[in-house]
C-alpha cells in the first residue's frame, strides 16, 4: 500500500511539476499542531488514490526554497497541481471528506 511521496527542494520539480498525474502537496512541519492532525488524513487519502492522483508532503523546514516560491506563509497549506501549475490552494486543517471532495474535483 502506497503513501504520500516525501518531497524536498531537490525532487519537487521531478515529482510534482513534471508529473503526468494531478498532484496534491501538503506543506507541513513537525512543530505544527494542525499539520499533525492533517498528516494522517493525507496519508490515508494517498493510499486510496494511488495511481490516479499523486499525493506528497513537503516539510517546510526541509523545503524552505519551494515553500517560498509558492508563497506558503502558514501551514498546513495544501496546493493542488495540474500540468505543473497550481490549480487550487487550501490553507488550514481540512477533514477527510472535504479533502476527498477536492481531489475528485481535480480528477475531472
């Protein structure tokens, strides 16, 4: 069973911008309480959508350059990518049902 792809500044372009699948990137950090609540939801959804939707996590402490490029000022921030471009941004904690609904929107 798959999970979320671990991202950093070095692999972001290859994993997300060059992906044939639509993508979701969870910008998070260990010290962020709301991020720790969203993390398990992101992992569950990653397993459910494996092969249809690429789901990845970027720790902002390890990927400061990428977080800065995308203007991530508060976490958790979820960015949806399609064809290498940001299609939607969600800031703050999100539940599983809402997250799945957003993914379904981006699959069509």
